């Protein structure tokens, strides 16, 4: 039986063997800063203090349960809800959550969002941007994890299956998850704020009582990115881009100063564009964020707990960029291209030669972990039903790849000539003339893509031909247009000059 110590004035204290003095002091200090709304100290605690103690004491065990630390914080319901958000996130990150952990974490998120979305008065809670982003990011991750968990029913006990059946509409339901995100968007009036902001006007004029507060403004913005991610995981790419209708993806935004948010945004935007066959837009999205990561590397590396996550996303984006450039060749920024060649040259060459298996391998590595919004049939479970959403998206992608499999080969020959007869190209491509003519029509069709040109609506665009190769056919002769884009040496040399200047400045600082 657990022993409970009592202080001289009769207040219960936390059992010492459960919570060390260091952790107790940390919890009390953390609670005080939340009460005082001291944003700077809360950020230091969140970014450094919590992670440092986790590495020291809790790498292989959970933090103390909320009930154990409740006496230290005067049973403050809001603080305990915030603490439990960190508690369950740590279990997901470092340990293996049980089915009960998954349920309780969901109910805790419901408590937190119900408090924030209380329609009587705005909350005075103050949180750093990074924590607000992590709350939304983790909320969607845990929903994603639960969907995959419940679909793997071959190794579940009868009690677990009964529990999943009984709670099918109560816990981690897709409608409740979507409802939270859309409520945060509506309450913050973030879409209206972004529209006003894009016109260089004051967002506070349309923000309303809630939206003026950083808590609601930033949670609203992060919820838009969360909706982009969630719709992408469900395979609804049009809706994924549509929810960002008020976010100008081609302009730096005041609203997002969190590196993980930037990387997540452009990863899912680029992936959605790729699946919609808008390769030029996908390439632009990937290149933009990869350049951002190169520039912000020193900031990202200081946040060690984020670094590995971002590093994996960057590797995935280089792989997706590689796929897009094979399907729609064009010149890209030299520094990104150099990294791409170092990382993916072998796979690029194989895909250019039409190796279907490499396309499949690259897609499997770089795509999101898709989910099904509906639970499986627990009474007659199919084997590996958790893979069904992935297999569907892979099948859709591979249909597109197979339609284009001969195009890189044809393109490689067309780039060598200005005019060429169909029989000659058929001979070089080892195709009969009928098949070649079909492939040329396919080539002509596939190189015309919808491309964003202006405005904040990322779904809008104009049909344009691929910038690298164009041709027309007249009397069995193929006439190839010279559309090669000259290398922009100026940009390359300016970047190198800036790098040298930066090295010189650092050298002077070190020796001054």
C-alpha cells in the first residue's frame, strides 16, 4: 500500500520515492510560471527543462502520473491537463502506449480543447508557439497512430477488440478530430485575419475577441496546417490544398515561426500537388522548403528533440523531389540540385530508364502513413487491413508512373535532335510505330500541367507545357523546339560570394 507523507500543516505531499526532489521543484516552478503567464520562462522550461529531465530520469519510464503531482500544484485542473499532454506525448515518443493510454490521452485533449474553446470568455492561458504547434501536431499524430493500431487486429486480445468495438464512436473518431480543428479555425477567425494580412492591413480589425489573442491566433493557424495534413492522410488532396485557401504559400508569413511547422506545411503541400499531377507546383514547394532548411539549419539543430524529425522529412522531400523531376524535368536551385545529386543520383538514373520498382521504393519511403477514417470489420478481419490505405494510394500513383514509363526514354532522344522521323525514333526506342505514336500523344498530354502563377489560392493555375522539351509532328517528322533554359550563373555566384563573406566574418569574430 502506498505511503502518503503529510506536512506539518496537514497538507498531503508527494511520495518521495515516486517523485524526486529535483522533479518536484521543477513541477512547482513550471506551475508558477504558467500561473504568472511568464512566456519567456515557459518557453525555456518547454524547450530545455522538460527535455533535460526526460533524458536524465525518464528515458525508459513515464513521468509521474498527474495524480502524484496534483498536491504540488494545488490540484489546478488546467495545469494538470497541460502536464498530462506532455505526459502522454512522452509515452508515445519514448515508450509503448497501451490501449488505455490512447483513450486517456484523447480524453485529456478533449478537456484541453473544451477549456480553450469555452464560449463564455477567452482563455488567458499563454503558451509558446512551439508548444501550440506541438499540441496540434501530436493530436493528429495520435489520431493517426490510433487508426493504424485499431486496424492491426490480428494480434489483439478479445478484451482489446471488445473495448475497441464499445468505444468506436467515443474515442478518436474522425469527425471529432475534424471538429476540433475547424472549431479552432472558426473561433480564431484566422482565415479572415490572413486575408486582411495579405492586403497589408491590420488583422486585429477582423480578429474578434478571441482571435486577437496569440493563443487563439496561432492555434487557428496551426489547425489549418493540421487540416492540410489530415486530409492528405485521408487521400483527399484537393481538400488538403483547399483548406489553405487564405494562406499565401508563396510569401513569407508572420504567422509561422516554427521550423517544424514550415517543413510539415510544404511537405504535405508538395505531396498533395504531386498526387494531383501538378509536378511544377510540387517541385517549387519542395525547393522552397529545402532552401529554408539550409538557411535555418543552425536554428533547427539547437532544438535537438525536433532535429531527427525534420531530418527525416527533409530526406523524404528530396526523394519526392527526385520523383517529380524525373516525371517533369526542369532546372532547380543549384544548391538543392547538388544535394539531390549527392543523395539520390543512382535512383534518379534508374527512374529515368523507366525502372518501375524504384518508383515504388521511393514512394513507399517518402509518402505519409495513410489512414482509413473508418474502423475495420472486427468480426471478420482482413489480414493487414492497416496497409489498405497505403496500397490504394500506391496503386493510384503507379498507374500514373506506368503511363509515363516510356516518356523519359523518348525525351532523352528528342533532346539530341531538332528534327527526327517517327520511324527513326521508333527504332531507337525499340517500339513499333503505332505504340510510339500513342506514347508521343501521352507525352504531349502529360507535359501540360496546371501551374500556379499568381494569387493566394494554391488551387488556381494556368495550363502550361513542361519547360524542358516541346515538339510537334508534321508528315511523320517530329520537330523539336529548343526550350532549354539557360543556367542562371549569376544566382550561383552571388550565393558563393555570400558564403565567403559569412566565412570571413566568422573568422574575424574568432580572432578578434
